[in-house]
């Protein structure tokens, strides 16, 4: 008889026979809730975005939610424009 391991559809992680919750899922959901409530004006949600960044800094490699967030953060840094 073969034993199937449980997987979590939100994180696609398998740990033994129990799914593991994404460590930054709470912060990711808070961002979505805040953005929806504030008509997607990011400046209105700076506190929850900051909390997500902190979570990703602490547990980024263990969080599926942070995989796109960390890349997005790097690409939103101000860029200097060269005038030719």
C-alpha cells in the first residue's frame, strides 16, 4: 500500500504528511485586502507592504509568497535617466 503525502494547494509544499503554511501568507493577504479597500493606491498600504518586506527578509527562501515580491521590490527602485 502506497502512502500519499499531503500537499498544500496554496504553497505546494509537502512536509511529512502535513501541509506547511507559507510564513508570509498573512502579510500577502493583508496587502491584497488593503489594496482592494483603497482602490489599489499603494501609498495607502505602505505599512502592510513594509510588513511583507520584513517577513520576506526573514523567511524569503521559505515563502512562495515572497518569490515574486522580492523581485518586484528590486525593480521598483528609482532609476536614473540618461539624457543623450
